[in-house]
C-alpha cells in the first residue's frame, strides 16, 4: 500500500511539473503542448493587434525600448511612409501597452538582449536596426531575399519565425519562405 501511494505521489508530482505554466505576469509562458518558452512578451493587446496588425504583423513589444515605441507612436502621421494616425483614445491605449511591455520594462531574457548596445539618445525605430537583431541575422545571406517573391525584408518576422506574434523566436523553428529550414 505504501509503495502504491509513493508511486502515485511521484506520478502526480511529475504530471503537475510538466503542465504548461503561465504566471499572471506572463513571466514564464509555455506554448501549449509544444514545450517552448516565449522569448519576449507577446502582442496580446486586442486593440494593438486589431489596429497595427491590420497592416503588418503586430510586433511583440519586448523587441524595442519604451523610448523607441514612444517615438514610433508619436510619428504615426508618417509611419514609414504611410499615415497610420489613430484617434486619441486608441493612441493612448496602444502607447501604454507598448511602453509597459517594452524591452526595458521586461523580465524576458531576449528583451534584455535587445536592449544591449542601444543608444538612449538615438533609439532605433525599427527592430531590424537594433544591435542584437543585426548580430542574430548577420549570417543570413542576400540570396535569401534576391528573387524571393515570398520574402522582401527582415521586417516580416512572422514569415520565418512562425511563433513571432506569440513572442517565440526559437532558432530551431526558422523556416525561410522559398528557401526552407534555416540551419546555421
């Protein structure tokens, strides 16, 4: 009887420890059923995903600093060549979400890596301009883009990183459209 109880307790404990876990502050989030941890806070705000995600991928806020997000949001009248202005209430809600979840306000290790080497006096407006992004993508050859109608720039994170919108950028899951699995 004692051995049966001990075995049951072990099975129960192992079962509990292997469940996907999400703390209320999203500090430890597992992809359901896949066992991969999120790398940065995901783009979870419904207004942000609706407004910004209607034109491009709603980038995870943990990929830029709060200063960068503020500059992006304050320049929506000329948002990389387009007018993306929002009404005041929507602008405020999205700005607050982005800055609160930004790389410098994050506990995620990849977000902290994105903050390294950022010049506070000249923060990047594009994720692809950050030193960390440049270092992680420096080995991707130009041939991946040249003549590839499925991929035009690095700004389409979700083209290669299928979990990008969820904040997952696992190197082992990179699939480059028109090229295949990336193996560095």
